C-alpha cells in the first residue's frame, strides 16, 4: 500500500501479521505490580481472584508470576508501590449475583471495600489488595 492509497483514519501497523491498529484477538495478558510481601499477595489473589499458586514461577530478578484460569499472568515485583498515576484494574464477572457474592467474601475476610455501585446497568465495587492497589469487580449487562 502506498501513502497515496492508505486510509487517513488509522495508522497502518505490521505486528504478528496484522495490518491495522485494531488487531482482532489482541488482549491484555499480564499486569505487573509492586508488592511488599509476595506470599501475602499470592494468597490474596488465589483466595479471591482465582490465581493458581501452583503456577507461580520465580524469575532471576525475583519477580513471581502467577496465572489464573483465563491465562492472565500477574507479575509480583518486590518494592514499595507508588500509588500514582495508577487508578485501578478490574475483573468482570458473569452476573450481579457473582459480584455481590465476591464482595461478601472479601468483606468477611476483612478486605477493605472502598467503593460500591449497584445500578441496573452496572454492579461493581472496588477493594484494596494487601498493598493498597485498587481492584474493581464488576458486571454489566
């Protein structure tokens, strides 16, 4: 494609055989977090968010990566977490009842819930992990 025939709407990219910036099938696959205590974080994410501690691998730099059943990797790096400009990350659940159930489990476990929303088009809450990272759990129809 020459510059004169290229669409001016979106830049063309070549990556894994794709030729458009809107790559089908591309998804966010991992998240790296700074944590003070990797074992506490592993236990938290296993207990409430389905990460499998049996998949945890430690890398030469000390990072521990753990995977959930969807193949999403959480990379836990030891360090003090700067809380800005990071706002939150989220987990979608299949129903409002699932959101309510998980929120009740977290509350029963002493996890701090910092925000709630219970509307017809959005049921969600935000909680804090052991290092203060804000996690949203939500359902939308």
